[in-house]
C-alpha cells in the first residue's frame, strides 16, 4: 500500500516505485497506463484518468507519460491531456514535462495537440 495522501487522506490506488528514493528529479513522475508496467524511473502509476488528474491536482507532478486507451474506462489519456491544457491556460498548473506512449495513433495525436497547446500557454 502507498503512503501517498491527497488532502491528508491515504490514496490506496497509487502504486509507488521502489526506485523512488534514487537520485532523480523532485516531484511526482506519473505513468498513466492500465496495462503496461511502470518503468523504473517513474514514481507513481495511475491506471485511470481520474487517478492521474487527482495526482496532477496536487501540483507535485513534474513529469508524466500518457497512454490513450485505458481499458473499458470512459475517460482516456486525452481527457488528462485536456485537463493539463485547460489548467496551463488558466495559470493554475505549473509547467510539467509530458510524454505520450500510446499505441493508438489518433489518440496519441490528440494528446500531443492538447499538450502542445499547454506548452504554448506556459511559453515553452
């Protein structure tokens, strides 16, 4: 079980990497994927869009990698990218480094377009 908390409440759906204490960038490094195993340098594994957004809302995410298709969930990685874009434009989300690892070409393109809009809002 994770000791990560959101608003002081333990978040049981978050899986922490055993590599988290190694020398790496500060903050949460988020992996969003419902199937593929989290690579070693990531610190938190979200399997749903809602879990990813909850982590992003903490303001502690410094980097993320997004998959588009999340099993039979209604929300996708694109919904997460749109959330990032919206909050980048309204100034409530600091710049984060984002990657896309989706094998869905249309979904990956949509995520990238939303993230490019976020980067423009951040001036990066």
